C-alpha cells in the first residue's frame, strides 16, 4: 500500500491531491468505528502510508461555513463585471503574459466540480504559428483566427469517472471553470471569446491528431485570449428577459 502511495505522490497523481486525501482519511479514521473488518483492514493499509505525508493537514479537513473569509465583492460589482465581459474577436497584436493566464486559472480551478475531480485540462497555446493552426480548426473562428494572440483548448478527461452515467460531468465542470477563467481575465485587463466546438466528426479527428488527444479526452471549447483592440467593434447582444429564461415552481406540460 505504501508503495502505491509513493508512486502516486511521485507524479501520476498530483501531490496536493494526495495530501488532501490523506487529511480527509485522517479525519475519517479518527471518528469511524473501526470494529468492522473492512474498516480495520483499511486502517492498517492507511497507517502504512503515514511516513509519506506531513504530520499536520488540519487545514485540508472539512470546516464550518461560519469560518469562511468573505469576499468584499458585492452584487453590483459582479453584475458590472458580467456586463463588461463581452466576446472579443479583435485583439492587439501583443503577447499575453503567461503569469496572467496562470492567475486566471487559479480562479478557474475554484469552480464547482463533481467529487472535486477537476476532470479537465486547459491547454494553452501562445506560439503564433500554433495559435493560428489550432484556432483555425473550428468553424466559429472563421475570419479572425489569424490574429488571436493566445488560445486555450479546454479538454475534458473521461477517465476521471468510472461509469458512463457521468459522461456529461466533463462538460459541466469544465464549462463552470471556463466562465471563472474568463471573468478573471477581465479583471487582469485581458479579453476573451469562446469559440464553439461543434459535434462534427471530421473536426474531432483533426483536433485529436493535432493535439495527440487520448481516446478518453474530449474537446469542450476553445477560448481566444488577448488584449482587446480598442477600435474593434463588439456586437450588441440583447439578452432575453427574466420572464423568458426563468420559471418558479412550474412543472410545465
């Protein structure tokens, strides 16, 4: 068992995830009745891994909501950010700092995700030749893919789940992360545009070959990233009224 943990901690599984798992199991075995044979056997296997982890992981254990440090961002600020974020298709020809992309990804990874699995990967491309090549694959980038400074390909990874019933989780979780990512980009002075990824087999095959995707990896969307051209026009998007998109206690027909 300790060898399995050592192998996992060495690279095949993220070390932070292993430390978090260890803290949760520490809490579990501190309160569970260990008289059941399965629990007792699991405890022995778990205790064999103690030397591989730090002594204290109290900060990784469940905590009461009342201890959460609350943000000072109010509703009006959030609404203003949502209205500020528009789909930008014309960018200044200026490199996108990688540290800003990483900052935005720190926000993205805080999005809700089933069982904390984060079943996605943001593949970032900022080499001009690669950006033009990859951003030009989907139909939705026609007419402007040639001047995108950086592009993120959001890839869902089905191997995080054991049942076919969870196959939609990669789309839900990665989309939630993508929205946080784009909001964060706005706060850092960057703009973005989602490039729709169609369910079209020839393009799936082309992207699979280009990115060397594994059999269980699926492209969810592409996101163009860059500094907005101040003279570039943005289509006005009139949103549907709440009465159209919202119903309370209506079971429908």
